RNA sequence: GGCGGCGUAGCUCAGUUGGUUAGAGCAGCGGAAUCAUAAUCCGCGUGUCGUAGGUUCGAGUCCUACCGCCGCUACCA
């Protein structure tokens, strides 16, 4: 049994969970569920990033301790994870004692290996923000938040010798063309490295809410170093009685949005190199969900509220829509109107109605029992083709393509119904054998669809199996024609995807 | 400014290493069928493949210029 470790970024708790967070989590969960179907030993990690000055400041404004503040906000992300039916094997928090201890050990190792040195960070500092600014970020030379003139300040920091990893990183990129997907992101990261790397500071002197450096406790670890290490620290304490690293490290896939590419594709692998650890096998960089006909907006999360979609259409609809309407990896426009259209055209009409009509025909023509019959060769072949394609595409994180491949079977089955017209066969007692073959093919093919789609539609797939009397066998071996037992009792329980009258939304503010 | 990418049917997009009549889904129009959530199935597209040149026996697919759009150009989570 092979192992598959995959991660989402850990989400910064200063914001409320929104569509972007849900998107990454849903994609990762789909992969995790699929690989579990295939019998792999999966470890799916997600969680929250909780240190940093911003949290401390907001907590103070609210009259809370930083810990109380991040406890509250982390819980919201935990709920989001549950709401989209994600199934992480561990939900990490960077305030976990186990994580903090690991970060300190890792930094010490990095220093012992000679990759850390003391230096001076200089820059324009706003005392109101307690943060450094670059000249480009200033407005007329003044702090954009406070309108005050920042002062030139020096701060003693500890630095990570990132520049030393320029050549090793390039070598790694050249030896592993699949390291970053899609290829355009690979090129972007590689050319950034080739353009020359500067050392980066890994500590802050003025921020208390963070992990103290073991050798200089008056400084705290820069939040990005802290955050990136979650992927590795989880291995050390997620299971109190087991070091998971030998079993799962390195990650097979790390998912992230394009805005945090550099941290993951440059600094993170360099950190691991510095500690002598294996690098993640592949990074999957997905794009932004944008509002149709509008520029990218920070408020996109509010423009399409994932929780409203779940309430109106169900969680499977949200998962399906996001992975289907926007090619995974690229940017794409989304809208409530498009949710509404795809829900009805594909989930309700193509798939839901297929299940409904198959159950109805078995009920009407063979007394609710799937007759013994032979699978139609064309459907058998379609299932086999889809099984290969869905497996291959999902493995490559081509989740949109995987859905398209599965849908070929749905379409083939609807076509098959029309071609064979069971209602005509049922009128002729002499064609009972033919009717049996057709109904068996339909019930079994519908069952196979559910298996193919189980990772994408975790609520609906088991319902489909129940509807055609297939029990609960969702293993990947079941994604083959002819596995349905003759005599199975169908059980229609109403529309799988009931029609929704009014689309959500209207004009967002 | 530098590096990179994009611009294909009304809409969203596919189009391997250049090669016969440029494709899919949706929408639209016409038809069939009635098992089904009026859900399905079949048929229908004269598209200057951004513009102008070039290479080639042959280019959406390579080269040049131009127009338009976008991404990256480092630590402020």
C-alpha cells in the first residue's frame, strides 16, 4: 500500500473563512477521498496559521488575549472544513505546543547547519503599524494607514541564507519538471530563482506573538517560516505515539493558490534542503475564482458565499460546481447564475434524472428487482475508459478533466436508454431477455458512475448506490461494469438533486 | 522598463512534436420519444483562429512587428 500525504495551506485566522479557502480544501479532499478509494494510505493535512502581529493587534482591539482570539477564529475554519465535508486526517494549529517545539528544533538545526546568521534589517518603519514598509507601498512618502511619515529604522535580525540555495534549487527544478504545476507556475518560480535570491530574515525583534528563537528568545520566528513548517511538524505530533515522517514524508502534493507561490516554491524547499530533508514531490498551484465580467476582487468570497450555495443546493453541488466550472489550475469566472445552470443541467438533469428513470423502470418493468442480465459491451467499454481517465486525471490533479471523463458515462447511459427504449421492450413478453440485459446494464452502469464520482460527490454517491440496490461498495475496484448483484432491490427515495426555483444572489453589493 | 503568457463559434473554453473538410459544452432553432426531477435523445455553426507581414509544398500550431488584456518583478500573515 503506497502512502499519499497531501496538504492545503494553513489558513490565516485573521480573516473569516471564504470561498477561496473552501476551494483549496475541497480540491484536496477530493484527491484524498479518491486515493482512499484506491486503497492508498492517505494523510490529508489542513489547519490554521495563528501567529503574527496582526492577530495580536486585533485581539487587543477586541479586548481579548491573542490565544482566545485565535481559538475562536480557528474554530470557524474547522467548521468550514466540516461544512464542505472535507476529511482531513489532522487539523493543525500553529499554536499547538507540538508545532512550536518542532519549529524551535528545526530552526536550531538550520542554524547548526550554518544556514543562519545575525544581520541587520533596515527599512522604513511605521510606529503606528509596527511594521516595515517599502517605498513603493507608501502614499506620498507617508504610511497608507496612518498618514504619518515612517522613520528609517534598523533592526537586528537573524537571517536565512536563502542565496546559498539558488544553484541547488535550479538543479532541483531542472531535474524535476513536474515539481510545480501548472507549467506556467513552474516557469514563473524557476525564473524568479534564476533572477537571483537574496537572504531573508527569519526573525522579528518587535513582535511577541510568535515562536521564540531557541538561541535568542527575545526574537520571534517570522510567521512564514513558522507557517511553512506546519507541513513537517504535523508528522512529529499528529499521532502522539507515532513519528509519521517515515510513513508519509515527503508530501506527494501540496495545494496552494498562486498568491503564495514563492513561499512554497522557493523558500520552503530551500528550508528543507537546509535541514537535509526530502522536498515535496509536487506543488499544485490553482488560480483565483473571479466574478464574471469583473476584475479580481478581494471581496469575491462575499460575492459568492459558499455557505449560501450549500444551503440552497447542497454541499455536493458546491464541490461539483467549483471543480467543474473552473479548470483546476487556472483562473475562472464564477457566479450564482452559473451554479444554478450547472446544477440543473448536469447534476439534476443528467445524473439525478438518470438515477430516477433507471429506478423507475426497474420498479415498473421487473418489480423493483434488478434482473439478471448481461452488460452491454459499449457501456462496459465506456466505464472502463472512464475508470482509467478519472484515475489518471485525478492523480495528476486535473480534477476538471476527471469530472468530464466521468460524465461521459452519464451521457452514454442516457443515450443507451433512448437507443434501447425499455418501455418498448416491456410491451413484448418475447423480448424479456433483452429487457433484462438493458435494465441490468443501466442499473449497473449507474452504480459504476457513483463509484467514479464518489470522491467528488460524497453525499450523492452512497445515495445512488442505495437507489440501485448496490449496498455501500465504493472501492475503486467497483468502478467496473458487471459488479451489481442480480436481484438487487432498487429503492427510489425521490430526486437526488431537486430542482431549485430561484437562483441565489441578485446584485451583490 | 525586464521576463513570461494570452487574444479560436453568441457565451465558457479544447486544440499533441506545423499536414486531409478547426472541435466540445452551454445558449438558440428544428425533430423524435415518453421510463424519468417537462428531466432525455437526434439534427443544425459560410467562425477574417487579435492585426500586418515572413518561413514552408502546407500554419490556429514556427519567426518578426504592431494592437489589446493579464501574470511575475521577494520577507509587512
